[in-house]
């Protein structure tokens, strides 16, 4: 999700060329009118369905596409998936379904949309949409599109298995923002069922995180859930910070658990990667591996540095595979990243570092005898 950009970003050197796709003439006109209010945006055309949109993409080569979900001839999600396969480009989904059904929003992000936005309704005005749409289009223009591999389907996990999982002394901590839905899906689907307990902050509004966690849980060998205050951190379980709340790692004796709490935004975010990483540095120290993935801004860079200084092993996603290189770049600049790793290798690298930590502990124990 895009949400970490300053209120008044520096305009691009040239106008952002936008194509608007929506089956409603009223909505097309409204979106074109609102986008035209920003001098850095040029609306180069509109289309009422995916087939005409395809022709105009070829003819006009827009920089950014706004896309509805409910359309004739082909639904927006199917079109988005085909577009990302054959002609990847920044897409902002604008649909009533993304406001009403968060599962649709998560599916759009998984399919490759840079961000999603609900259409005006009873509690969301045209004025609100105008400001949000302009910001999201401007930030989508700066995103780097990467090809993604669909997440593998996993066999159903037995009910109640999480409660029988043993506690773990190792912690995986991950932070992500723009492009993070696809990145996290890639990383988490490659973790084995007995992976170390994992805590994650993905910049997302409230309500979206629960749907995202449920979706991941159907795809992964590990169990994935939206975190609740007091949840234990177990091997084989992933806790995703809920939208609108910060999540911190805590420890009581040998047991790790999370604290979910309200508070001011940090780096314009709630949940904040910085808050999570600082708590991991304090609580787990050298027993943790941290990874900062694709995202706008600098949330989490200083926290990852604190983790490294506390003895944790740390990773930043590389520029080539990041949709937006902001957060990883800031981590690399400040010396927080011990390793710079391409997205397809992040899961393996985290697990390798955990195994290396175990070998180091065993080596020290052996030498003591």
C-alpha cells in the first residue's frame, strides 16, 4: 500500500500520462476531472472496458492506469493479471469493491496493482477521493514493476495445530510497504512449516490486514494470522500487525509474545516497521533475523540498524526486485543491512542466517567444554 509519502511530494519532471478505465461514463468523467486538477498529471484518454483499454494502452503508452473491477466483457482482476503478465505497468485500482470487500483489495494487490482506492460513497466524498487519487497516481508513477510468480497452493493445515507448536528462541521480523503484498507472499510461501516465529508489519489500513492474513494462511505452510494483543510467537506461526495499531515484540521468561497497542504514527505509519524493529532489537537481540522489503520512505531503517547493533542478522531487499526502493535504500545507506538480497532469495537467506546462528551457538558451547 502507498501511504508513506510526504503530503506535498516533488512533482515529476514531465507530466504523468494517465489512462482511466471504468465502465461508467459518469465515473470516467469524474476521475478525469479530478486528476486534471493536478498540473503534474495529464489524462490522455479513457476506456469503458478492458478490450478498449488494451487497444489504448498499445496506442497511447500511458505511464499509469486507473482500473475498475466490475466491468463488462472481462472483470478488472482478470485484466490486471493479464496486463501484468504481458505488459507490466503501474496500476491504481479504483472500485467500490475495494471499499466494501477487502478480500478483493488484497487480490488486486497480489495481482500487481500498486495501490487500491474505494469509489465515493456514504462516508467517502469526491473531495477525499480527489486528494487520495492524485497522491496514489503520482506515487504509482515512481514504482518499479517486477514480475511475480503466483503463490503455490498448499494443502490444508490441520485445525488446532498452532496451539501445539513449541516456542522458539529465534525470531524473524519483516517490514514492508508499497509492493509488499506480493513480496511477502513470495517470502512466506517459501517458509517451511517449522520456520521460526515471524512478526511482520505491512503498511495497510485497518480491515485490510485481516483479509491479507487470511489469504496468506491459505497459501503458506506456516500459519498466518492478524495479531491480537498477547499472541504468542511460535515456530510455524506468522503474526501480521493489524492496520491502525502498532505491534511490539515482548518476552516473558522463555516465551515471546506481541503487544498490540494504539499510539501516534511513526514515520507517518501505524503500524510502523520502526516500532516493531526497535522492540525486536531490545527483546530478541542476537536471536533475531530482520528483513526490510520494498516500500516508500524510511520507516524501519533505524530500527533495523538497532537490530544489527544488538547482534541480529539483517537483510535489505535489492533495488532490482523492489517495486519501490525507498525503505531498503535507507537501511543500506545507514549501515543497517548486513546483506542486500534479491526477493527470490530472501526466505532462503533468512533461514540460512538462522542456521548459521545455531551453528555459532553450538560451536561456542563445544569450545566451552
